[in-house]
């Protein structure tokens, strides 16, 4: 299994333009399998940045992302997951998270500049 650490840190912005790309605002440990066409096997949130869309939506460290816009983890192609997480200010990111107790939480994250 090919392990990588992905850092999804927001671009700090002082203006909220509608066409501005916004990041989720989490640091996560991403496990991937495959070399030429890797698939995301796990995505565990390790840190949530203050005032980020993730923090405002209630995402906390220790949760696992198990679906991004309907693309299930494990198995979502890494290139597709990356594209799905690119959002502009005003867009909604749909996630399904798994808590440490195994319960699942569907979440709609409003992506706004922070």
C-alpha cells in the first residue's frame, strides 16, 4: 500500500470573490493503493484549521471521510477525489464522515473563503 500525506490547507483570502477556489481546511492522512492510477483507501482527518469551512461545518480530528460527492472510500480514484474536492466560494461539498464510534454523518459543507 502506498501511503501519502495530503495537506488540504485553505488559501488565505481577504476578499470573497464568487469564482475563488476554496479549500476544505483539513490536514489528513490519506492511504492510497496503486501507482499509475491510485485509489484512495482511507482518509483520516488529523487537524482542522481554525475558521475553515471544515471547522464551521463541525468536522473534527479523528473522523474518516468515507465518501466525497458520492465517490466511496475505499476505492475512489485519487484523481477523481482531488477534482471533487476543488470547490469555489459559494459551492457545497457533500461528504459522508465516519466517527470514531463507527457512526456515519452525512454533511454538506458550504465552501466560503476564510
